C-alpha cells in the first residue's frame, strides 16, 4: 500500500468507477448525487447505482458512479476509486478496490490495518477533523463531512468545481447560508488534496460532448410522468419499497398539471389504502367506472392482490399494475433488485389466468410503456402488468430527453356510448360481436340499456350466472383467445444482430439489457459472436418464437434463481428447452456483464471438453 499518489504511464480518461461506502441516514445521498450530476454536466456519460439498507438509519450504504465515455450503463463489476467513509465496512471496501486502484479514507484517526494490499494507493484526508474545526453543530459536521469528500474527489479526478458550485446553488436556491456552508465544506476537501496531492490521479474526468440531448432520471419518476401523459386520473397504493416513489412522482405531477388554475379543483384522485387488497380493489373499481386507474406495488403486494387480479381478469375490467420488483421470497430483501415476479405476474391468481406483461429496460421505456400499458388494459379489458425493478425504478439513468406526440389519442377500446346503446336492440356484456374475442363494455350511468352485473363467478356471454359447462368453457376459451391476440399488440422485441454468422444467441428481458450489450462487445473482442433479442412484451410475439428457432443454442439471461423467463418461453413458445441455456444472477445487485460473460464462457468450455 502506497501513501503517495504515483501516476502510472497510462491515464484513464472518462472510463472508471467511483464507489463510496457510507452509513445510511448521514446525508450521503445528496453528496453522491452531486458528484454524479457534476460529471453529467461536464458532458460525460455517467450512471449511478445505489445500494442501500432496508432500515431508515445506521446500516451500511454504497453508491457506485460509473463514468463511461462509451455509454455503457450497467454496473462494471469493478471499483477503481473507493471512498471508505464507514469504519464497519472498511475491510470490505478495501478488498473491493481494483488492483492499481485508489482508496480515499478519513485520516482524522490512525489508518486501519491495510490487510496486505500492496497493489493500490491510499489517500488520507482528515475530513472529520477539518469539519469539526469549521462547523459547530454536530449534525452539520456529519453532513459537511460528506461534502468535504465531494471536494476531495473533485480535486483528485478533475471534476469541475464551478459546475459543482452551480449545482449547489440550484439545490439550495435562495438559502445563501446553506450554499455558503456546503461550498465551504467542498473547498476544505478540495484545497487539502491540492496542497498534499498536487499530482492528479490517473483517473481523470475531462469535459466532452456525450450528454447533449440527455437527462438524468429514475424509472419510477419516468413511469409516473407516463401515467399523467396516458390520462390516468386515479391511483391507489399501499406504501412498499421500491414502488412508493412512483406514486410520489404521480402526485407531484398531478398537482402541477391536473389542478384547475382558476378554481383550484383537483382533476385526479390518489388514495393511500389500508393495504394492498384495498388498493387493487379501489383501482379496479375506478377502472370499471371508466377512469384510467393503476396501483404501484412490488412482489409481496402482487401476492396479496391475487384474488382481485383474478376478478379483474374474469370480469374483464381494465387496470394497470406497476410491479417494481425486488428480491424475494416472502419479504426477502426489500432494497435489492431482481426479476423474480415474472411467472407470478404472468399467471397471477388461482384458476386459469394469463395476463399481459410489458418489460421496460430503462426510464425512457418506463415513460413510453406506461402509456402503452393503459392503452393495452382498455383495449383488451384486462389487467396489465408493468414489470420493472428496483434498479430501473430507483436509480438515476442517463436517457435521451423524453418527447411526446401531441397527436396521441388514448385507445379506450370498445366502449359503447349513449347513441350506440340507443341503436342496438339489446346489450350483452360478454358477447363477441366482432370475432376478435373482445366484447363491448359500457360505463355506469350512460344508458339504462347498458346496465349489466359484473360477477367473478361463472357467467355466460350474456353476463348471466351459469354453472353450465359449455357456457363456462365458451367464456374461458374466448379469454384465452383474447390473450393470444394481444401478442401482436404488446411492445415488439428488440433484435440486435452481431453482423457475423452466429450459431448462438441471447434472449433477455428488462434491466439486463445494458449488461447484455456490454457482454456481447467483450465476447466479440474474443471472437465469440452472438445475436440478441430483448423481450418487451408477453404474450410472446411470433418473432420471439422464430428468433429462437434460428439458433443451435440460446442463452436466456435473467435475474432470478429459477429461470422464470426460460420457463415462460418453454410454456408459451415452441422452443426446444434443451437449446435454452439459463444464465442466472440472483444476488440482488444490478446486472453487470461479468456474470453473463462467465456463464456463457463456462458453457462453451464445457462443450469443448465434451468434444
């Protein structure tokens, strides 16, 4: 372990990872976000990944900032520059520094044991001592210590301090005393490293033009904005990590855009229910009444909502469920990410049920697919599951600026109004008049002729109660056909060809996308060329079936233990399961390309040994 910064001959510009270990509840989130946003403002592509505990305060938390001139937005799986602010995790943080990397620690106290690391550089900055000398209040000292490491990191890596100053000014607005205090702390760290470590690190942030036309946003916020653009006016939810901020975002947007400026009348309704059962019941009721309605939740909430979901499926009531997935089973790991609700959502509820699912891969698609979800729910008169996850939902992503088509008209589906009801002899709620498996619906109070009884028990095409086997099967078969027809309406898969003859391919879903693309580049550099299909909707389109059929083997990359995407492909396509090779990561961390490269490489090496 070296105590003096030694600049190697090779300098890495805009291509490294900063990892910050801290304690939850100390205000570190603001400091970490400030660093990431400053890099973004310098025109450098960047992505931040937050790893936080499920309690409010006191447990370890980490934040990874990947500076990526090549716009790779998955976790890299490395840590080139570690800021170790938590004594309890010091040994772990030290161990994660990549060979040749750097460790910044608080030298206020004697440096801890170095655990034999001689391949990295240690940088001591007396953060606590400087802040204790300059700030009187105990809480302020804790907060400012984080801002001091912002200044130290900026000084060591070349992050523009004037950009940081501008962000601090934006953050605190007219509160000059807060601006001054935070900048004072930042300058403490900055000036110390400039005086004691005048040679910058070989890890450099330099201004470029890689972020023009882009924004930083998390998936929950983007999805909430999509709900507003889609015309959603009703939301009910019971708070649960990691979906709560989606409803917080929807409320904020509604208060800005859905309040009459002259009368102050609110043109939306948001209800925090007593539990998940109540929230889905309210959303279904609002959808039955004609509102575009939704509920955000996570896996445990979907489990509790199961009976109501079956009711909406069988009663053919439109509703959208935002499932921001986290690690299970049971309560599991509330603040870790996974893709472990795929089969749960696909077949949610008892009996024969099949649902429409959409799979965004980033906040841009969260915005766009939120709108599509409401259209699908009303067009097919059924629950639609919007399948995102904690990584997409709660982390900041760099995406192209969101755009909107002002000519968009919501697809309200087959709804009969007063004039249409007047013109027909008799209305039957579940009659397939057009042969597309979708009946017409009516809204309450429009016309007496449109009245019907919505029941979750056996009913025939007229809407009447039945226990007749043939009548029951007729409705169930129509529901199956309606679901199959949705394959042509869900978001189409994304296909990427490697440009060379490929016998093997990858199929993946959602937030694995960035890791898959980077893994493909890494393997291509080693002569392994793979094509790629990303599933974006369920039921699967024929394109998914045809793609899989074109390869000797298809690696199914997903983040769960039981290969749930692979299970759905086996169940719902003609794919030969022996050619579907699972590549699985279920550790609860955001996907990185390492597990994909290792999983595929291990399989290929086994094949070579067998031959």
